[in-house]
C-alpha cells in the first residue's frame, strides 16, 4: 500500500469516527424531553448502548460546548440549546394572525388543528392548537412524520414531482409499489379539495386536511383537523372540510410562507 493510500485510508477512518461521534452526541441530546428534562449517565448508557467511558467523554464535550449542563441529578439542556431554540423560534414561528385562525377553528370544531409543511420525505408540524377535549390528538411543534400516510401527506403531495413520490414510497413499509397509491391519493385530494385519513398513521385517529397555498399558488402547507375517530362521523367530515377550507383561505390570504416549506 502506498503512503498516499495509507493516508487516505486514515483520513477516511477519522471522518467515519467523527461522524459516528456526532451521531452519538445527537442521540444523547434527543434523550432530553419535556417529560425527562434531566438525564443520568446510567440512563444515557442504557438508552444508547454506549460504554460508560465513551458516554462520559461525549457528555463532557457537550458540556464544554454549552449543549448540556450539569444538574444535581445528572445532566440537563445547556445555554447553547436555549440560544439555538430562541433563534429557531424567531425564524420558524408562524404569525399570530395564523395562530388566531387555527385557535378559532379548534375552539369552534372541538378538535386539534395542525399546520404541516413538507420537507424531503417527511412532514413537519410548524404550528398547532389543541382540542379542548381531555381526550385529544397531541402533536408538538417540530414533530416529524413520514409523507407516506395521513391526510396532510395527501395534501402536501399534490404538486410533488414523480421523483419525490417514488422516494416517499421507497421509505414506506410497502416499498416502491406504494407509489401508485400515493399518486391516487394526491389526485383524489386535488379533485375534492380536501383529504381524509383514518387509522393510517395512528390507530383510532381520523384527520381531515386542506391545502394552504403560497404566493405561487402551489401547496405551501396542510391545515388539518385530527382527533379520535368516533368523533369524526361521515356527516361531520364534510362540515369539518368546509370550515378548514375557509380557515386555509384566510391563512393563504395572509401571504403564508415558511422557511421549511419549498413552496412560495
């Protein structure tokens, strides 16, 4: 093996190790949630499968960069995450006018209202207003769900090119053959003006979704209403769709755009 080949191989190993370390550090950060704001070293090793020495080294690096902070019971989110969260919120939070439309819909229709945008083969929730019912569908801002199922996905795929449809299908449990169903769903949603799903993503969950269009007239987001299926009888779906369409018209008229949406 030449010196150049040996050096190239060493660089490749270092790069692979660097990427692996970044992924492991990210896995540690994702353990922090609202329900678990503090994590212990033991929880980290049990959840990630990392050796104690490796986990400790990564946590110390995260602490040095401000991404985690020491806590009497373990480790918690650091000030750097707060700074990044503030930046993300200032850039990605939807306008108050949009939130008001969504809140009015949630109060009037009694179900959770979500706003999704497409990104790659996923959809991301960029705003939500919860149902007033104790039993309700909960989606948090920032939650990422696949595009291969759900009412919002059918709306967001309306203007999707064939290449994207095939990528979404390939990522689904059904594989590439799912592309025919995705294409049919998108076409049907475009013709009806709304889409419906029942137990496609979550068992016992029904959703109705309509498009929010950007300045170009393309679908920029999906406005959806979701909740337990027993509260979505057939006769209610049409009314929900009509109310949502009016809300989407108001949001579109406000000039909706979002940094995560590919439509303008």
